[in-house]
């Protein structure tokens, strides 16, 4: 695990400090944050970087409790078009709201939402029908089946925490679950030729104490915006604004998704995290995660050939 996390943060920081392992992460963050490259912004950089030996970010719901299954996107500020919600005939009963005699339910998206283009609505309808007709025991949920959650869907992951590693040239977002790593290049232009991938190509900048991230080049294969399997096209353009609140105790993200091939207008959503104490812990998703009860679950990702 140490080598995986070390690879995610390995690089040269300001003042020539090199991060080479988990044990060096705290020192690297401190050295980078004190470097001249950061000072050029006039103190406008939010300190998102978690100390992997002390704390990280855990996602929370609107009432401040830890988010669990069933807790999706929060509503955006008034006047902005919010995210897709559950189908009105199939309300979501999540883990948090369980009580005596109440069963957690599956997530079915409202494919009749007028923001959806016809093909996107039909894809969601078919996904719902696949489960309602018992062809599958559960709908697809990326990180539960050991796939990356994509952008912005990965932000919804609960339980295992999120770490930021801030470097003058790159910001890493690293999740404990499967050591998933997303890279944000601190530059003002996208590459001339961006090939679709799980997390696309993200470029970032700091502005008014916020980290603003612009992402394009998102793969459409098993990549969705939420637990309702809201699809997107390869034209998806995602803008995320990360900022600290309550004196740095909480982290908030406002997300804007533009996709003229999938939606009739831009879609906005929010999510929040709070600091949670505890060191980095390894979590391997594929261990003990098979289809043991023959529910015809989506198969776990499997390499067809060795990496080396």
C-alpha cells in the first residue's frame, strides 16, 4: 500500500523536497505549502491537504452526519438547476434512515426528468427496468463494484475517506478505497488531444480561496454522475469549486455539469465533507466482493493482460 500511495504523491515540491512514501507525505505537504510557488498567489490557496497520519475528509449529508448509501448530491444554491433525483414511484430508503421493519431500497433514477435528452432518458429507463424485471439483483454502482466513480460521481463515495496532496504543479485527490488517485494539473490549458479516460483530464487554479477544477475527456463506459446512473456523453464538461468553510473544519464542492448531447441545460449539485481523525488505512475493494448469491451483479473489473 505504501508504494501505491507514494506513487500518487511522488514528485518534486518547492525547495527541491521529494515525496517518496506515505511517511514522507506530511513533510512534503508542509514543505510545499511553505514554498515560493504557493506564495505567488498572495495567500489565496485553501489548505485542503490532509495529514495522512492524523486526519482526512469524510463525506457528510445535509445534517452533518456521515453520509451512507442513499445520501446523494445536495441541492445547489437557489436559482440553479439541481441534480437528477429518484423516480417518484421508487423512493430511496438509505442506510441512515433505517428503522424497525424498514428495508434499504435500490436506487432508481427519474428518467422522466425534462433535463434529459431522449437517449439519456432511455438509457436510464432500461437500467431501471433491468433491475425491476429481476434481470439483475442490483443496479450498477461504480465504486461498490470496484470501478472508479468518474467525474463528478467519485465525489459521492462514502465511508472510506478522501485525501488531497497539494503541489505547485499538481493536486492529487486520493481515496482510501483502492487507493484511487485523480490528478489535477495546475495549468491554464487542456491538452490539444484529450483521450477519454475514467477521470478525464482535469486542470485547476486557485481563485478567491477556492480550488477550481475544469475537466473534459471523460469516458462514457460505466461512467455516471450519481447513484441513479445518470449518463453523460464525451462532450461532458465538469467544473468543480472546492472551498473550506467553518474555519477549515468542513470542505464543500459546488459542481456544474454541461453536456449539450445529454442534457437540455447545465446541471448543478453540491456535496460536503468534514475532517475525520485517523491515519491512512488500506482498503482493497475486490477482496470478498464476489457475486456469492448469484444476483447477476456487474462483474468486477479484471485485467486481460499483465501491466509488466
